[in-house]
């Protein structure tokens, strides 16, 4: 990867879950890591771990990327580096009735889950296109492929990432830049735990972040999509090819209302 894309990989959400697994796997391939999250102690712990385990350079940036100032600080903080691999992994999720949350809350999710990855892909993708090499792994979700009642805004944000990344996969190939979209299903991380949903009881497989990260990195330079796990692949196939969209919407309304304990 280092030979193909360059020395530095930038990972947002690098201190936990899928982002941390991606940062670890990129470092294990000899790439130096820019690790982005808000919590300084977690960033320092990760930096120490990666430097000790893989003898790579690590730069940590403690910024809140749900704000445009945070995105600007991030870009400024690496202005002296050539970022060869970009993984804008951090995101926030929301659930419940769309109309019950304030519009400002939805606006923050839009900034974090859509504007941030878009702005970073635009900035670093532009530099990669000029150099004629680089890789971007955008992180969507199974939610981006499906009709998601009670997670409507999160699903819509992830559908945006899916559409953007899929189109960039083909468009950026002209510029020598590899773009893929990782669409995890339920994964054993704090984000999944915070939803309060028992995914296993819904018949869904809960994967470990390491396996999810491996599937994402394996897609770079090969495929537009990485859907980790056989059960997740079957789920996407069923919900996009087999079941009509109206039926999928009704099915998910039933499943998600039960999973989230929503009284209809
Ligand atoms: N887990 C799943 O089941 C699942 C399923 C499908 C898709 N995904 C997607 O996979 C990605 C990673 O999810 P995950 O479950 O691995 O997340 P996670 O374990 O909850 O980790 C979130 C990371 O993002 C950072 N972060 C959160 N808010 C931030 C902010 N405002 N500014 C900067 N950093 C911030 C966190 O650190 P700080 O709190 O210190 O900032 C942490 O490093 C997301 O795009 C998610 O939508 C996850």
C-alpha cells in the first residue's frame, strides 16, 4: 500500500471501532498514520501503540469534525504532508422519529456524516489527482442501501456517501485515484452498542471491527464496494434485488420499531 499510494494515511474516528482497526491495519502495512478524533488521551494511547508495534510515524489531531472549523483545522494540521490514503470513517448515528429530534441535531449529523467526508475527499482527492495516485475509502453502512424507517436521517446520510463513493470509484479512476465504499453491517463497537438494538435477535450477524476493516482495505484498487460478511451481502441482495422497495420499507418499519421499542 505504501508503494502504491504513498507514506501517509489519514483516518478519522481512529481511536475506536472500525476506524481504529483500519488505522492499525494500515500501520501494520508500514504506513504512517494521521489519527483524528476528539479525545486527546485516546489519541495519545493509539499513537504510542502504533509507533511501538509498527515503528511508523503517528500524528494525532484532536479536532471536532462535526464543524467546518474542525475540518479546516484538520486540513491545516496536515498541510505539510502528502496524504496517500484517506479514510473518513467517523460518523454519528440517530434513531427514533425524524420529527422528534430538533432540526439542529439533524444538521449536525449532516455536517459530520456527509459534509465532512465530502470536504475531505474533495481536498485530499484533489491533491491525489494531481499526483496521479492515492486511495479513498469512504464508509457507508448497510443502512445506506436500504429503506430505514426510524433511522431515516442516518440512512439518508449513508445513502449519500454510497452514491458519492460509487460514482467517484469510476470518475477518479481517470486520475489514477482508487475510491471504494465500505458498507458495514452491525459491528461490535460503541456506536452499535449505543443504538440499544439487539441485532442478533433480528437475525443479523454482528462482526468484529478487524474483519470489517480488512474487507474495506481489500477493496481498494479492486472494487467499488466492500460489504463485509456473507450474511450482510445476502441482506443487501435481498433488500435491493429480491424484495420490492415498498415491501422492504414496510418490513423495516416493523423490524426497526420492535428493535427500538417504538410504540406505533
Ligand atoms: N458499528 C456499526 O455497527 C456500524 C455499522 C455500519 C456502519 N458503521 C460506520 O462505521 C464508521 C465507524 O463506526 P464505529 O461504530 O466504528 O464508531 P465508534 O466505535 O463509535 O467510533 C467513533 C470514532 O469517531 C470519533 N468521533 C466521534 N465524533 C467525532 C467528532 N465530532 N469529531 C471527531 N471525531 C469524532 C470517536 O472519537 P471521539 O469520541 O474521541 O471523538 C471515535 O474515534 C461510521 O461511519 C459508522 O457510520 C458502523
